[in-house]
C-alpha cells in the first residue's frame, strides 16, 4: 500500500471513530465497524492490548 493509501485509510478510521461517538445508542454504535476502531486505538498507541480495547470501547459506548 502506498503512503497516500495509508493516509486515506487512517483518515477513514478516524471518521469511523467520530461516527461511533455520535451514535445515538449502543445498537447504532454496533452497526459501525468496532474491529476497525479497535485496530485504530492499538495503532495510535492509545491502548496496548485487546482487553484494554474492549474496556475502552465499552466506556465509549457508555459515555454516549
């Protein structure tokens, strides 16, 4: 994948994260790609392990 492709992919993932934050309910949030968001959180070094990703996603869904 080219450098430009990586930038586009990263931007799309950030947009998905914003979409989940804007979702009105847990059901709406689950319609988005949560696995992609978990990958984003790990790649940005916001969380270190899958367990922490699950905890972070649960917290994100509860804060809506």
